[in-house]
C-alpha cells in the first residue's frame, strides 16, 4: 500500500436500548484519497465524491460496519453524528477484508465511503 501516512478514527455506531453510542478507535498507517465520479440518473448526470481508504488492520476490539464513520484525523469522543461537523469524514458504504487467505500480498482492509 502506498502513501499510508494518515491517522484515522473509526467511529462505530452502537445501537442500545437506552440510546445510541459511538465508539472511537484510532487507526494508523492509512491511505485516504477522494475522487469525483459521474453518475447518470433519470435526471441527468450528477457528480459525487467518493473516498477510498486502506489500512493494514483493525485495532483490537474494533468493529467496522456499513454506516459507520471514518474521520481523517484523531477524534476522542463522539456523542452524535453532528459532532463531526467541520471535520473531514466519510460514511462507510462498502468494506473489503483483503487480509484473508494464504499467500495474500499486502493484506489490508479497503473501505469506500461518501
């Protein structure tokens, strides 16, 4: 993996009986890049920014799910999604665990978000 010089925070959403909570986990040695993609719809072409993240492994005890957030930088406490306002972050849309299987070169997690 190239350009793995970012530190990110995984903000995992936990639904509970007494309300929702958010667990923060720091992930080091990450790659983070964004690009615009054109999507054709029945209303014409639209531009959407997609962010691509790769990192070698999840921190111990961390869970990554669709709908979680990844923040470019370190965040210690999140009580609601609005706490991320003003930060560079993405909502996780798709996850690939490329760390399984014998002989896999450069095992890592790959995440796409918006």
